[in-house]
């Protein structure tokens, strides 16, 4: 039996692995549950080497309720950080049933296990995509939800399920972190974004172009009402984001109920601005072509980070240059990824 342990679902993924490292280096005991559908156990080997502690992990799909119950039955968890989910907005439009089945089915099984085994604290990995085409920028937590794809809707429904569970169980404490665009890598270069297949996020595409794995970057639209016509996003360093999860977990001891908190920098950067900064940090020119917009994409998504500061006492520490520098350090050290 493991006393006082944090269960991290999806802990081998990009954000999950950095958060697992953050927890371990701050003295938490951690168990990772991951089905490795978009990650590799070798990521957890890297986490263990950086932390100086072996990472306990189990190959479990949260949609397998029996396996999840067995995990809760054999370990004493006092809190959960829930990352495990399918996460590609464009893919979710093509596979809506699969996304709802995975993301919501896994959430239901997790909440049921928490209820059965009396685990009362949860940090939920949510998403700024819930806001959709917001009318006001920067976006604060009072902005109405307007999700534009099944992925975003699955995150919103997950929040609603968690809020209802907290009403039913007033002793529960839960925070949903709606984070904006995570990027960067651990400063060691030994841990970073390492997706299977073709990456969907901007930075790993740019990094793979720089290392020669991809020929060029496709920029989806240059006719948005932004300063250079390309989409503007609030990029947050993954190490800062991992720190936010650790801080949120610590805050759960001081409160009950459910609350939503944005995690971002409050600073927006366009696609071409990110490319320019990456070129400066890497010394490599990034070829790109302008193609059509992606249906459902919005011009600008930038967080108001005021509530993160007031509720969590958290603010971002790393700028876009650090994100690009660390992402390139990881990619250049691992041209084919950790598993390559």
C-alpha cells in the first residue's frame, strides 16, 4: 500500500511527464496510469533519471473500469491529476464518437473509482478551446463557453461532471485548469514534446522542420484580423504549466468545491512571430507555406492570468524565447524523439 500518493493519468504524455517530474522533485510520491497510445514508457525512464527516482507506472486504459478499480484497490491515492484524453481538435471532428467514448468514458470511470475509494482531490487538465471564438481578449474565466469541436465539448462536459460530483460530495476539492498553448521542453533537453505520428501542435512541427524530419511548415491562414494575419495564441512553457499543476494540487488542501482557473502568460504571439523567435534561438531558417484556414480556428486566444495569480499564487516565469530555445534543445538532442 502506497500512502499519500498522487495518481497521474496520462503521465507519460507531454504535459503529464513534465508534471510527474515536477511532483517527484518536490517530494510527492507518484503513480502514473497511461495506455501509451500517444507516448512511450521510455519517457518515464527519462523522468526517473532526471528525478533520481524510479517512476511507478501501469499500462492502463481508463476506459477499462475493472483495471482502474484494481489500481485504486491496491494503492492508496489521496489525490489525482487527470490528463489522459485524446486531444486533437481536428481529428475529433472526424471521430466524434471515439472522442466522447474515450474522454468522457474515462472521466466517468475515474470519478466512480474516486467515489468508491474515497479519494476527494482532483486537478483536471482542461483546455482554453472551451472558449471558442471569444468576443473579448484577454479571456477570463467568466467568458461564456463556445466550444467548436468534439474535443473541446468533451472537456467542457468533463468539467460539468466534475462540478456535479463536487455538489454531491461537498468534501471534494477540484480545480479545472484551462491552459492555453503549452510548448517548450525541460531545460535538460532530455524531456520534451514527442508525439507519435505527425504532430498537431505548432512548436513540434517547427522543431521537426528544423531537424529535417519535415520539409516545411504549413501556416493555416494569413488573413486573420491580427498584426501579421496569422493566428495569435498564448504560449505557456510546459515547465511553468507543470508547476501550475503542482501548486494547484497543494491548494486543494485549503478549499472545497469546484473552480475553473486559466493558465497562461497573458501575452499573445502569432504563428510567424513564433517562427521568427525559433529561428533566432536555433540559427536555422524555417521554410513555410501559407495554406487555407482550418475550419473552427479563431483569430486570437490569449488568457487573462489574473485568477491564476489570485487563486493559486502562480504566474508564468519563462518567455517565448525560452520556449523556443528549450524545444530546440530537446529536438536537436533527440532528432527522432525519445523513442527514435
